[in-house]
């Protein structure tokens, strides 16, 4: 199959799944396997991470007004009851730090799992069950936090640590881990979803930037030890990557608003069921591959 056509299809998959709690990484890797793309190919591993920047740019565009408002009201907040330590911008940075630290220390484990459909299948299955249970539990009680302006420092730390699971175990879903963690921290669905969106911006920008630099300019020590492989970027490869990012931007732009409306009315049950069914199917189907 032509690599540009592959990239268009993968861009659609990325745009559809990046902000849904179903794991865009797992869907990209499954799609690549169906297209007979080697899951161990260094270029396509890098592509799987970097293409997510297109969807994140779509979110930045949609949330620009909200982010500007946070910046304008820093550090006292919209209701003048916040301070430097509990303003949403600070809490987003705190959660990011508590994700980035453990994720950096465990990045070798993460890279190994990125080529395993079995790991992704188990993460989809277990994550789906967890999300379903948490959403049912959360829907039966009154949440204390109904807006990100009401969040606490400890809630941000907790959500950041839980997001590490998605960095280490592809298939967990960054969105699922942050939303479920927020609900466990007594936040309602809209607040959990908004903070998940806010946290995704620095997290994914850092992840895509780090992966791109690491693959294009690996250290000599990493190359010598066999822990890294230099990815040769040709004009065609840059073009394939750019096409995927543009397509994911356009598709994600339309998905975010729909997702917000759906969650407010129906919750996350349908996504949990989908994850469970996909995880089971992948455990059966993935057995055909050497992983």
C-alpha cells in the first residue's frame, strides 16, 4: 500500500481516537499491523507518537480561549479565590511533572511494550473494566469538584501519577487514566474531562518532541549499546508524517466537541464496553503475531 494512503488512514484513526478513552496508540498499532507494517520498525514507532501532535494542535485551537482566560486570571482565578499553588495552570504543570518524571525513568519499558499487541490488549481489557466500574461508582455519588477552578494540589498529583500508566503501558489510554483518576478524586465528568484535555497539551507536546529528537538524533552511547536506532528521514518520510498530522488535526477538531456533548449526557460506559470487546478480540487475533 502507498505510504501516503497509509498515513491518511492512520491520521483518521488518530484523530478519531486521541481524545476518546480507547487508546489512540493501540488503535494506531493495530491499524499498522493490519496494513502489514512491522511494529518493530523504528520509523513507524516514531510516527505513532509524533502523529499525535496533529490532534493536540486541534485541541489547542479549540481550547485557546479557555487557556487565554486561565492566563489572564493567573494566579487569583476567575472567582479570585485561587493562588499560585492551586491555580489551574499551576495544577496542570504539577500533574505534568508527576507524569513526566516516572515516564522518563520507565521509557525503555514503554518502548518495548509499543511493539506488543498482547500488552495493548490487556491494557484495553483491564482499563475498560476499571473505567466502567469507576464511572458507575462516580455516577452514584455527589462530586465535590465540579470545575477545574476548584481542584486541589493533591488531586493534580494523583492524576499525574495515574497518567504514567498510559505512558508505560500502551493501550491504557492517557484520556482513560486521567478521567478515571479524576473521578476517583471526587471530580465530576465535565471537570475530569476538561482537566484531561488541559493536561494532554503539555504531556503530548513533550512526548512527541522528545520522541522526534531522540529518534532523529540518538546519543552515541544509546547507539553503541543497541538501545536506540537512528531513523533516517527522507523527503518522502517527512511528507508521510506531515500528511498524517494534518489529517489527524482535521478529524480531531470535529471529534472533541462531539465527545464533550456525549459524555455530559451518557458517560463513559459505551467506551468501556468497546475497550473490553476490543481487548478480548485482540488477545485472540494478536496470537497470530510474534510479539
